[in-house]
C-alpha cells in the first residue's frame, strides 16, 4: 500500500522531551517528523500502515544539533543516520526516540510514544512471514516452500472450503504448498496447514489493482458448491491465464501451468482452457464452443484488434456462429456473444 506523501509534524514539547541545552537563552528543541504512513491520525499522533511498513524519519529542531541517534522501538539496532528510513516488519505499536547532540550546548532527547502502528494484513495480501498476517491466516509460498519461482514473496491466505475469505479477497480453486512450520510448533500437528491448501484466498482484483509484481488472473471459484470464475492476484509468471499457451519445453501439454487447470490440445502451443456446457460457464469474455474433431466443448477467449490471437501462429481470430448453423469457417458456440470473434485453431 502506498503511503501518504504529507509530512506529519508532532507538536514540540508535549511528551516529556528533556532539554539539555547549557545556554538558558538558547534552549535546544527537538522533535520528530515521519513520512510514508498510509494514514496519520493528528488526534492521537499515530502513523499507521500495513506490515511491512516503511517510513522515513527526520529531526525537527535547533540548527545547532549536528548529530543524532535514533531508536525505533522494535528491537532493531539504533541508527546515527540524521534522517533514517526504517522498515517495521511485524505488526505492533512502537515508540520512537531521537537524541540530538549540539556539542558544547548539550544534548536533547525526544520520545514519541506509540508513534508507529503497524497493522496485520488481510487475506490475499503479500507477506514475508506468518506474523504479518491477520488472525486465521498464514503466509503461504514463502521462499523455499515449493511454490513456483515467481513467488518471490508469499501470500497471506488460508483454505477457503466454505468459499468465504472476507472483504477484499476471493476464494479460488488454486493449490498452494504448505508454509514452513517448525517441527516443535503447535501448528505442526495441524493437517490443514501442513498439507497446504487446494482452495486459497487471493486478493480480489475485479475492481482493484494487484500489488507490485502481481497480476490479475482468471481462476475457477473455490468453495462448497462454487461455480463460475473469479479474478485474483497471483505473482507474474506463477501461472498462465485463460487463453495463454501452455505446452512446456518438452512439448507436453501442462495442465499445471494454467490457472484454468486445463491445457487443451489447441494449436501448436496448447491453450489454457476449460470444459464447458450450457450450465458450466466460461471466464468473462470467453465462449463455450464445440470445435471440429473435439467431442468436448471448450472455452475460447475473445479476440479483437486490440487483443489479437498472437500467442500461437496456428491460432487465428474467427467470428462466432450458432452451434447448429452448420457454417464453415466460424466458431460454433454453445454459449457466448454471437457478435464477437474468438481465438481458435486455423
């Protein structure tokens, strides 16, 4: 989540900062400014944002102060950088202290209690460790857990057999390996965790953008009695979307490469598709078509001047025809728009 670009100034002299100035006529003053907050509450003087939260601090005070030491309240080493940037990795509330040195004039210190509030993230959000996730969620696909290399960061998620994930997330029929679990932990005996999940909560991108490095994909809806398709965020390169090529380097059709779960033998490179009929829908914009030589109707993606069928040289753009029209050269569709064109083998 992008942070606020305003600079929040905490009012000086309101929480017990000590003035160590030696010259009573020129007392030293020091306070803290912070940027990078997702929100800043000027009533409670709190900078908030989701984990991991990256903020930048700067000292505000006497020009005589030339050296500073910062402590961030999270147990990490102090910093002598005059204006440090700091990452708060784990949710919690943190005090921030800065001490300024003016040489012969003395020193002054300022502590802001509870200045930083780091919030846990919800289902589908990007994560690095379990502690960044909200209640009931784990950080799946951390580095080294068996997920595709595209998962450079994990996803806060859980199994969603009921289909419920909460606000901003959707339940997808998408398998994720189990997160790393210490053998001696309480979670080690949780079969739902150690076995991974087959239905996962992902960030909903039907009306919102995905986090950097993630893309919006069409996936089968997950959960009990689920039917249809959802739009969820996955890392770029983790899986191929509906309509993409899916034959692997060995020339084998690779179902696991597709968010749809089916790499159909269409064209030279294969196509991520799905079986369909009058009651089993295709992803939005697709059509259920009965192709020559295929006993099973398959979903085909739409095409246009702005979205040509350019992935596979043997796939072309053809106009839709009614399934029983008996017209050669078109796409005989069972369900879909008759005024559209779709990608199909030439």
